């Protein structure tokens, strides 16, 4: 089977887990994806089946868009909701315009530094396993 599937990956499953399910459902042995999503992440995971896996290098993998939910007054040890929360008191003088200004700093191009608790591989092992 050859084709491209846009799968909505729910929370709680790895990108590889989605691939394994698609392989099982379709009987296709060659299935690849662009953009690994961490197990806590949910979103579109484009899958390439069969001969279409050869198209993967032709897609722009550098440009991504994220939507996030943040909580003011705390930070986690893993930079996500799985870690232990450490309280950071919100300054009394914090205004709505201060928050908007801080959020605006995330707009546009930026160099992403992945947290140590991510699916990026280093020496063949995922950071969250290390």
C-alpha cells in the first residue's frame, strides 16, 4: 500500500506506537513519519506508507508550529506536566501587558532547545529514557 495518512496522535501513545498500529491494520511493512511527537503530545502525525516513504526527505522538517498551555506560578522539573512542580510566586506587580509581552517573545523563528525529558535521540537512546 502506498500513500500518505494524516493521523491525529492522541496523548499516551508514542509516534512509534502509532506506526506499529498502522502497520498492523494495513499490513504495510514500510511506514515512516515526519516529526516525532512525545507521548504527552497530541497532534497531527503525517505517515508515509510503502514507496511514499521515499518522499519524506522532500518535506520541510525545519518549520513547525506549536500550541501550548502554560501555568503561571510554577515550573516543573521536566519542563512538562509530568515533572514535579516547583512553586514560583507571581509578582504582585505583574500586569496583563507584562504577560502579553512575554508571550510575544515566543512568536516568530526561534532555535528550539529540547528539554532533557523529550523523545529526541542521543546515541540511539531517547532523552526521556536517559
